[in-house]
C-alpha cells in the first residue's frame, strides 16, 4: 500500500507576520513526529481537483451554516463532495466561509491595494492575507487561492458520496506561529464521536500560520505571497474513504485550500467486507482439505 499521507480580516487581528522558512514534521496514527515521509505537492497521486470558487461560488457569499444543510458540489467524475463540521464541534458561530487569499493592483492611482479596499469591485468579498498563494489581480480577476474557513473549535468535515482512495489539500491557521493540524479518514460519510478513523495523519509546520508579511506590506510595493501553507492528506485507502475530518489546536480556527483527489473508481473492486468473506472461505477450504487428508491416512 502506498504511503498513507472572516473571521478572516477579523481573525487577522490575532495574527502576526512571519516570513521565515517553514519546517514540516508529520505523524501517522499517533506515532512519533518525523521530518521524513511527509506530504508535499508532488508526492500525492492526483486524479482530479476541486476548486472552492468553481464548486461553491465567489468569496462574496455570506457565512454558511452546515449544521442545517451541508455545502454540496459534484466533480467532473460525478463524485459528490460535501462540507460540514466534524463530530464533536463546539464554540462560536456555526458557520463556514468562502475566503480568498489575495491582494490586487489599483490601476489608478497605480499601486497595490487590499483586495476589499473601499471602492474595490471585491469590497464585499471575504479575504485573508495569509500563507497561501495570492496571484495579483492587475485588473484580470485572478483571486489567488480560494479557501474555506472555519471558526474556533470547528473541525471541518469533507464528505464523499462514494469511497475514494485519497485526498490532500493545504491548511493553515489564523494565529501566527506554527500550524498544528490533523486529518482523520473514516469509512462512513457522517462519522459520530463513536466512529473510529481508519487512518490519522498529523503535521506540525513551523512559521506557516498567521498573516504573510510580504503580502500584507502596507500596499506600497508589489506583494509577494508566502505560499508556505503545508499540505495535509491521506492516500492509499482503496475506495475506503467516505469522509475526512481536519482539525487544529489553534483556537482561532483554520483555513483549507482546494482538494486534490485520488478518486479512481473500479466498480468491480470488492469491498473490504468482500475481501474478508473471501479470505474466510479460503481458510475454511484449507481446513477441510487438511481434515480430508488426515482421514485418508
């Protein structure tokens, strides 16, 4: 098996600016943290991706309460993807938010301005100037990384209407410092507190949270994205992942980027239960064969 790998401007007040290099360590299933074998962009087998703006609309959308109805979308391969809160969530407003990590160029008077500055065509957008990528607009409408944000103590649950093999995305948190995040994969679509994850992957990424100093630079020079939000994900679980829950130790919440999915679907592949039954049958035949051999002696 392959390696199993709004708040916003408001929360921005909690966040400092860091630009130092990030160091990533990771842990699987509660094991020790190590600097080797952690997920990076090229290490994940991607079949298709989900961009949150394409799936759920622009960052001008109002806060959404997934406890009423989860956000839902469908990928190009007809995989249903939903967003909700994970089991045992608690805290403030029960809302998710579509957010863009962005700065833009103001052609007149000719300098860089905040994405939602007064008079901007994006003034109603939910924005963040954090550790994700942030392509400059320059009048072309390039809104940088499209994100989902959750408030304090709200783990984000991503659901799939059929089992997939793997999922990966970028993650960061509003409070400056290090990203402490965990993703848990479940074989059920709506896990409860009593459900046991089939795999757990945790990361610590230093200097990878809060506001990006070179992006939030006083609007005087061309901003440079930090682009240091780490990747987190799980793969190598053949058609077994029906949901994942991502959580953080940051009380201010978390932000996640678009999804990279390994959702290769083999309709003829046996389900795990089928493998179990098949294995049990083989074992039974083996016992019977041994007994028959003994009798013949």
